[in-house]
C-alpha cells in the first residue's frame, strides 16, 4: 500500500485546518508531525539528496570545523546529530527533513513564499510512530542515543559503520541546540538516501496530504500574521526581522 493518501479536506482557513488536525487525531489516536510545502508536487526527500550534487560529508566537516566559533552554543565535536540539526536550521543541505509539532507552523511554510502563489500547496501529516515501527520495529519516536539514529547520523560524516543496519527513514526527537528549533517546535525525519518517503511501502498509510488551493494562500498568510505566525517569530534574529518587514511591505504594494 502507498505511504500516503490525499484527504478530501482542503485547507483554506482556520476551520478547515482544525478539521485536518481532527482527522489525523481521530485516525491515528494522537497528533502527528507536520510539514508544509509551497508546491504540493514536491517530494519528501531530504535536501542533500535531492539532486545528488552535494558532497555531504565534506560540507558537514567544514561546517563543524568553522561553525563552532560562529554559534553561541555549539554541539560537542563528536555530536553528529547535534551538528546535523544546527546545519539544517541554517540552510546547509543535510539528510534531515524538517517537521514541526504545530500545524500552524506547517501552514506558514506552505504559504510563506509568494513566488509559489500560482501553485497549489499542501501540508503533510506524518504518523511518525508507525513510520518507526515499520522501519525499526520500535513504535516510538527515536531519541539521539538510539543505535539506528547514531548510525544514520555518523554515516553523514562518512565515519566507520558500527554494524548497525541502517533504516531508510527514522523519525526522531531533537535536542534544542538553537533558538530556531525551539520556536519552530522542530521534529525531524533522518534519511539514509534519496528515497522518497511518499513511496515507502507499508500496510497502512503513514502520511496524509491536505491540499491548499492557490487561491487561498494570500488570505492564509494574512490570517497567520494576525495570529503572530510570521517570519520574525519563527526566525528570531535580525535576518528574520528584515525578511518579515520586506515581505509585509511588498505584499501591501501588491494589494489591489
């Protein structure tokens, strides 16, 4: 059976988002992890594997060697997953895929870029407990200390394998090593290769896709801003503030 199905619920506003959340909780028994896509056709593949052009381990080692002096709080030198988390949140392509515990934050990422307003977006809901059950036999969110997580993270740095069989995907909880991870309520999937999570074979779907009609994106952006879900809140630094102000005034100029 395919890993996902598209819900009949289309997200256009807060009430339809609430219906999407309730559909997941009623079906799975708990709140899932969420991810927003400005383009509903995008795959669920981590950034370092999307086009095969990035030298993963070289990028990461240089980030570690040069990043400690630039971070207020950097992971220890041998904390592979901690460095992957930090690199991911500052734009380096990694084998992590960002998710969030908040459907509102996922909705922000699905609508924040006006360049994609002519394309339908979507938010994904992930049954991360079942994902791990299929992949590792353990129906629980995996923590950084688990062998499968450690081995997948070490593989990113091309370290010697310890003999642990690597799953294709694993859903993990994150150490909050950076403020962005805190405010974005970050969760992650950690990927072994360029396999698309949407195509994982499983007995029951572990993903739901809720479409966002292109016609609703601008109104959703304005609504989220009213709710305080904005760039400067999710990226709480000067760059986030500048992007927020620029976007606000650009959208005002485009208003009819």
